[in-house]
């Protein structure tokens, strides 16, 4: 390929471009986007490359083949088109090229070839396009392709804010953008400036841009290591071959119980990282329409160059928004269950944890607490407000916390004999999603027939904040400490076409009846010997025969309809949505928001928009305190507002293992670090051994919660002896390390450094690490290698060529890049190793609550490299203020070299000065007993210095009062 010196943007001839694409076993990725028919709502393709490349290309159209090749794929709801047919489309030709800002911005006007109408495979091709390529930073390139003649839908700026306008000269960029002007058709390439390595090339693959279908196709190297494109339950490194079937990653939010394989799940993150032996690059496609991303194996050959994977993750965090800091207490252990029958059961769980001496930081309650599953209500018989307030007060008085579920769907209750003010207030403001005729769009969720909040309505924040203020009032309501959001895809139980939501609600028994009698409202709780309540006969329902008897006949006659030929309901290209039609089990895609945007375009944004509004509602309640919001459905950028749990998994060893890959996707690729799975599994019944292992693994999830289904057996950690032991040991380690991971979260908030890392982030040239997703780094230094086989006490894990230390003993392990088998791993243990070169701060002892933990002094563990060096950090603040100034925080820096540990930094947060200080320093790899040990220039000895000859570890009681700078010298 011809290219100009100093990274200048240049046109290029087609033939040389082909020479750069002489490949021998290529992984092919092609993206099929479907777009709306309205010119005001059709989509714009916006792409960012982080040290990466893009190319588009085409050849001759063979339109006669389309009739036979456009079919539904066998066993799939998606549309199948022979790729060879699409590759034969004519694409676009270059009409005009202009450059501004010294070549930092390139505008290319494209058009269909003369006398050709394009592919017309899924509708009429857009006649004229505009492509704008912008060198935004030295490592980021932005390409935007849109209709030249008509306004198209774009992800709204207030949902995904774009980075501030910035430009760099092409010569200062590490990326190089090239394009063709002749011969036809147009194609482009983005490569690394230093080596001309092609990172994203679509040579031979035409750009197809129709009203509801957009296709971009690129070739990748053989055996490419692709990560991301979630949400999914596949392996962390995507398997493009997928048993010879190829892999389709469909992005379309849906309620996905059991998080099945080969399925679209709750959220959408259209970003992938391509890691090669010489480096990593990322590609982000800012588009909220439904997508199919298809990976297949074909033939070719190629070569590579690159950059550090952590830097790519940091660049994506900068683009999508740095992760929100969460409260310090939120790193404690959380307990929940769908199926706690009444307030007495909730109180007994709290008491049982205390009796078992298992730390419980936060108690959660699922939708069970609601009256007829209506949000912003409590059931007056099963969860009376006064008794629930008593539980919350008890928790707060014991420095514990409380969270409940808040769903988006609002029960549709006009003229109800039982008042539901939350619906009435929303109805008066008109804040619900609307059908095209202006009526409320109805679905079926847990309360029965429901309406859905319109997050684009100008008064939606007013209504949502007011409901939070009323129901979660510290003085009169439930004084919650965080929020849990479910069903926000948005989910509906109504099968498509949902023409009779009232009938479906009755058939599905929504809301479900209570299965037990209510407890005596005066039942004693939190007292020695307080009794549980036995299940009895079903209690009375608010509406005896039908939830909807009170509705006038005219209301029952209302039916939701959608024309079968409506292209927003049934677009010409069908993505591979697991449940079929786009509107199946969710809001109709032809529903319009207040601003005239449709669910067809914005469906994938619904969960993240609800999450951000919920964060603002919590800030309105507690303006100075960080909110904790845990959500189910997410879109790119969600991490700057909320955390995420991985959804309704199952109590199986397969899901136990898959939880690691899911967690790595969100924490290390999607920039949503506060993430975790339902520990012990949500659906089905767990076992004692599975739950014990999951307790030890869950302790190294950033978000750590035990949660299961109402039809399953109880699985609280105090249920079995093995889980009691496992939970106690795992929580002890987690809590002692809490400030270490809290520091990692602060770093992620500041510069986007991932909180969790796959092994290849740390060892990017070690090809053995590329597929590993049963081990991970927790924070910058701690390698976690859980036992992953059922009823086994052995685990085989990989240690890259480096120095590691056993976490429990600090014994050194000089690895050469080999698999190690560790036997006799008890069910309450998990193999942990510290990466050489680390200084890790730990609390001297664990505690029953996070508040108590904060009174513990610190130990420092020094794990040097083979060269005898190590470093680390500790960040401290009050644990709840939003972005406190440096004048109110501590940032201690640790450095060890030449047998001297130096602690320096700023120490402006006084952590109970005189109580919280530096207690002990442990230094590994000390080959002989020190002749002299000095702390701040003063010799210490006797019982204050201990040396383990076998482990080569020296331990010094430094006893420094208060957090301040100090030194330890071994001589």
C-alpha cells in the first residue's frame, strides 16, 4: 500500500491495498445493523479505534442470488444471507475528499456507482453518504458514516456523552487512516503508523448502507484473540469457530433467565479488543440499534504489531466515562433471596448470620416486600411498614445496611379500589411510554398489566425523584442505602403480539398469589429465641377473583395492535434475537418516546437510562453520599453511574466457572468494575460443596452477594458446615484486603485502570495466557486460581514466567511459565498468589462490619521481584463523599529497593489517628536473618523482629501510630 511519510492521510490505489491483504487463515467479522425507516430516526454508524484500523471494500453485484439466499438461519430467528452474495455488492465510490485542521479531520463524500442502485437486499440503498475521520488523540481515531442528505438517529449525547472535541496532526498519531479513490469501490484502512500493520481491513467487503440494514465487514488474523462484544456467557476469548458453526453475537437487551449460551442477554457493549503477540487494539461501535456480529473462520495469512492491553482499556474508559466510585461499605458481603416470605424471615436471616459469626454487611429484599408486586409499596400484612422500618433501624444501629428491589414497570391501576399513588402521579405527568395513538403502552410484568416510564420525558426525573423521596424517606419510609434494579431491558411477560395484556396477566396469574398466611404483625424479632413463622394456607389477595375486575368494560376492550407490515416491528433484516420478534417479551419497538425517538432505536439504552436516573434520585435523597446502584441491563458507559450483577444464573458448576469470564468482560473490557454473580447460583438448587467453592470465589468478585430463587432450597452461608467455614475464611481475606481493592477502584475512577485483569493483561506476550478465563488478577497484584471442578480438591493453574508468592505463607514460587497442580485444597480455601514486585496493604485483622474494619491498623506485605524491588499504593478517604479533595484524602506510596521500604505520600485523611496506623511489615524473599532492622532510623529487635528461615520471610512490628511516612531498613 502506498502511504505518505509522517502518517499523512492519503488516497491509495486498490491493487496495492490487496497486497496488504494477502492472508492465509483469516477470521472474518462482519456487523449487520438494522435501521429504522423514518429518516429522522435511521441510525448513524459511529466508530472509535484505539490503536486500530478500519477498511471497507466491494466488487460486482449479483442481485439474482438474493431471492435464494435471504432466508432464516436453521434453528435461529435471524436472517441468513450468503456472505458471498453480500461481498459482491457494488459498495460506494468516492465523490469528493476534503481535509480541515491540517489534515486532522477528513471528510469523504461517497455515492452509489453510476447507473447502479446498490444491493437493495433489505431495502433501498442510501444514495449518498458522508464519512468523517478524525484524529482525536495520538491513540484514538474516530470514524463516522452517515446519510449525506437526511438526518439520522444517533445515540443521544445525554445518554452517551461524546469526548470533548480534540484534534492532533496525523503525524503525531500512532494510527494511520488511508482510503481509496480509484479504482472503484471505496475502501479504507486504519493501521499502526510505526509498522503499517493493518488492524481492521474490509478489502473485498463492500459497505452496505440501507434504511434498515448496515453492514461493515473486516478480516482479522488467523486465530485472532477477540474479547468483548457483550453481554454474553461465552468464554472470555471468543471462539470464532464455535464447533464449526461460527459465532453470532446478537446485541439486543432481553430478560434472559439462566443466561444461556449462544444468546443475546441483558445488556449491550459493542466494543471488542483484538490482542496479538505484539499488542492490543480496541474497536468501539457507538450504535444502540440491534446488531448481529458474526465471526467465522476462512482462509488467509497475516502479521502483526501492537501496544499494551491495559492502555487500551484505559482509553476505552476515558471514552465511555470513568467508573463511578462506590461507598466503602459496598465491598462488604451482601445477602438476598427471592422468596423471603415476610418481615420475620428477613429479620431471622440477619440474626442467623450474627449467631454464626459470618459478617453480613448488607441485607437485601427482593420484590416479595411489595403489595401485589407494585413498586414503591410494602405489603401491609407480610411486610408492614412499621416492622420494616424496625429492621432498617436495627441494621443501621449495628452499622449494617439495607437495599430493596426497584423495577421499572409500574402497575396500571386506573380507578383501582386500592389506591396506588405512584401510578396516579406518573399518569398525571404523562411520563409513560406511549403507543402511536397516544395511549399508554402496556406490558405484563410482576404487578400484572403495567406501564413503563419514558426516560426521555422531560418530567421523568421529577416523578422518579419524588417517588424515591416519598417511599424511601428516612423519616417515614424505607431508609435504603442503595438500589437494586431488575427487569430493565425492559422486560415483559406478554408474548408477542401482546394484543391482550389483561388476558395474559390473568392467565399468567400476575401478580402471583401469596403461598402462606401473613405473620402476626406483633411477632418479636431480633430477640433471643425469636421464633420463625410457619407457612400456612394462602393469604387473602387484594383482588379476590381477578386483579382487573374493577376495570370498566371499555378498559378491557383496549387492545394493543401493530400492523404486521410495520417495519419497526418487523424489519426486513431480522437479527438473531433468541425470543424471536424484536418486540417479544419487551416493549414494542414502534413505541415512541416523548422526544419522538422510537424503542426500535433506543431499546438497548433503556436499562442504562433507568440506572442513571436512579443514581440521580439517590443523590437527591443524599446529596453528599455516593450511591450504590446495582442494575441488570447495561449499555456502553453504564459503569460511570452504576454497578452490575450478572443476572439470573443457575446453581451449576458450569455457571460457577462461566461467572469468571462474565466478570472479566465487565470489569476489564466494558469498564463496569462493580460486578459480580449471584454467589451459589440463582436458579435450581445448589449443593454444599458448590456453594462453599462459590463463597471462596465470590469473595474476589468486586460485588459479593449470595442470592437465589424462591423455588430453590435455602443457601445462606450459615446453612451448611462447609459454607460456614468457607465464608468465614474468604470474608476474612476479602475484608483484610478491602483497602487494597478500594485503592484499585479509586485508580479506575481516576484513569480507567481495570480493577480485575485477565492474565494476558499482565503478560501480553505469553500466548498461553490468551485463552485463560478460570484465573484472574484481583487488583494489580493478587492472582486468584480457584478450584473449578465438581467435588475436587485439586486445581491446575498457570503461573507465567515471573516471581510469585503464596498469599498465605509468602513462600516464593519462581515460575517459568508452567501449569502447576495443587492438591488438597480444602473447601474453605482458594489458591492465591502475589505477583512479584508488589507491596500490598492489608488490615491487621478482619471484623464483623465494615465500620469496625475501618478501626483496624494496617500491615504491609512486601513481595519483591527477582531483582529485589516492589511498589504499591494505598488510597483512603471517608468512604462515602463524592470526589473528596486531596486535602481530605490519603494516598500513601510504597517503594522497596536495596532492602529498604519507604512509605511516603500525602496523609490528609486521618483514619482515627492513634488507632489506625502501621502495625506490621512482612518482607518476603529475605535470604538470611537481618543483622539489624531499623524503623525510622531506630534499631528494633527482640520479639518485634521475627524471621522464618524456611519461608525466607522477615516480620517486623513497626507499631507506627497514625498513618504517616516511615522507613524500614534491613541490614
